[in-house]
């Protein structure tokens, strides 16, 4: 189980899962972007080991944190695009369901995904608290924020105050197997 958890925490595993989801529907070509970013970043990190001279490899290594955060932004944006694809009849309803399950797992394992959701929440609050925001938009934002907050409570480990052990709330927690 420890070995399986280490594999699931590795970004290469998630790149594989993104790649598998590309073949589900005809419109999923946009899901290749996180895979490409991961591959280019891994290639730039290993250029010295392979004796290959790639332009901007040093710059990418220096900006690794920003690149990984950008990839997290792309991953979350892909989730919203996949939902939009349902309404435009470009993909099936199964695509965003599977994709958001993957993002739920990524949310528990990846601090960059959590940061992306924090930034979205901050922006949503600024829109919601604006005087120009219609009531319907405020309601939609409230519902989406509730869903994300529920996901956080459901899948984020909480401290058990009695024994100081980590314990998942909401039953299944992050046990995906």
C-alpha cells in the first residue's frame, strides 16, 4: 500500500491518467496540456544527465515552482472546460465526472491544486461581494463554493483532537481503493 501511495503521489502517474482520459471522447485534446508541461519540465530537469542542450532548460528549472503552479491552473481550467463541453455536446457527461474525481485525488495530494482553488475562491468572493453582481450569479457562486468546501471537508485530513492522529471526515475519505 505504501508503494501504491507513492505512485499515486507522483506527477507522472497523474500525467498517465490525463493521457488515458484524452482517448475517451473526440474533444479531449485539451487534456494533453498538463502532460506536455510535465514532460517538458521533466526533460529540462534531466538535460544535464542526458548531455542534451535544450534552450531555456535552466530558466525552466529556476522557475519550476511557477511552472508547476501554472500546470495546476491548467488542470483546474480543464475541469471547467470539460463541463462546458457537455453543454456544447462536445464530450459525454462521463468525461467531467471522471476528470473531477481525478482532481479530487490531486486536491488531497498536490498543494498547487489547493492554491489554485484558493485563488478561484478569492476571485469568486470579490465578484460575489461586488455591488454590480446579480443575485443569480451570487447564488451560483455560493453553490460552487459550497461544493468545493464540502470536497475539502470530505477529503482533507483533519486532526483528531483527542489522540492527535489524522482522521478523515465523512466516511470514505481519500481511500480510493
